[in-house]
């Protein structure tokens, strides 16, 4: 379920996905909520484009480390590629 970042207090969160489109972000929210995973989402910038590279805004999804593997499995099961460092 979507939570405000303050919900996680001082816990370090893992970035699991960067949604580049609104439709994609809404689908990720649905998947994580249906799986019962607490997550935070915040807008941030990322670098995109090959020929005309530019900074763009995306939805960055974060989960606590204890839920990271489960969240990545949920994303992979629905053909989304989890963020990897």
C-alpha cells in the first residue's frame, strides 16, 4: 500500500523501479498494493534518450529492504524489469 516517506521513519529504502510514464506508474502502484507491499513513490529526474538525451521526470518506487525481493518478484512476474544498481 502506498505510504508517505515519513511512514518509514529513518529506515533506508531500496529503489525498485523507475516508471517513465503515468500509465506505467499506475500499474506498478496497483501491483504493489495487490501484493500487500508498503511502498513510497516520489517524482525525480532521470536521464533518458539515446540521440537526444535529456533530463526527464519519472516516478521512483521505493520499498523497505525487507520487502525488496518480494517486490522485485512481483514486478518480474508481470514483465517489468526491476531497477538494478
